[in-house]
């Protein structure tokens, strides 16, 4: 009995994400209907389901970009929605990285500068930040494009810059919303494999919303949503 209890305590304590009873409505439409989800460190979890199932809303709540109407979210043991606005923004910047379908790179800045922005917001020194950014771009095989602006990069290159930007603060959690949805099949496969390579090298946890069946099936665990619930 004690061994079982100790195992359970260890399992609970090692959770990176603990989501309990999360609900979210927009007007009269209830989008999330009591979501419970736990994710372990260095786990790659895919979230699948039909459009309108609540996947993106769930991802926004996990990323602290939106607040639930009910329930709790803990990331690394921190009850994030108990934090005030400034503390929550600092926590998000330090612990969570984002990868979106449409990159959201700032067009007036170079690839290197785009990667550096979250670290500058975090107050890190310019020399240290640029060194880390160049290491990431080199790891992602686009170091020769560091001084190019987004308009001079291919879609696959832009997405790799976005990945480097998500990694620059060494966050514990990476959230990706349809990350390969705007890529051709070749670049999509490269990006999918990259997530697992990054997990193995840097130990980050990935939660990925995707309609791509291949990516979903590659994940350590696939979570399906339907009508605002996990099924």
C-alpha cells in the first residue's frame, strides 16, 4: 500500500501541467465543459478533434492567453491564474513558448532579431541573447538566414525562426497551434520530426493542436476532443 501511495505521490508531483474542471463560455456558447488534463515533463501530447471542438480555446487557456470561467490550471506547480497581471505575464514569458500556424514574425526585423525579442522582454543581455539565438538558428539549420527579414524567407524557414523564438527563453512548455498547417508536405514532415528532436535535446514539453493525422499519431499521447470535452 505504501509503495502504491508513494508511486502516486511521485506521479502527481512530477506533472508539468495539471488542468482540473476547466470551463469556458463565450456568451451562451459553452466551449469547454469541464476539462481535466495532466501532462508530464518532456512529453509530446497532440490534441485532435473536429473544428469547433474547443481545441484552440483549450490551448489559449493552457498558454494563459485567456482565463477560464471555472476550474484550475497549474504549470510547474504554480496556480497560474492566482497570479496578478504582471506576474502572470512574466511567468508566461519565462515558462511558455508559442508556435502558431502563421508564424507572426515581425516584418521589420531580421530572423535573428525576431528570435531575440522574448529574451529582451525577459530582461536578458543583448550579447548573451544573440549568442543563444544564433545557436538555435544553427541547430535549426538556418543560421545563414539570420540577417534576412521574414519576406526573404520561405514558409519553412519562417516557421523554423518561429520555433527558435519559442525556445529562446528555454521554457518548460511549448504550445503549438496547427504548426504545419501552412507548410507543404516535405517541410511539414521536417517540422514534425524537429519537435521530437527538440524534446530529446532540450527536454521541453510539447502540446500540439493539429489536424495532421501523421503528427498526431507520432505524439507520445493523443488526446481527442469532442463538443468541449475530452473523449
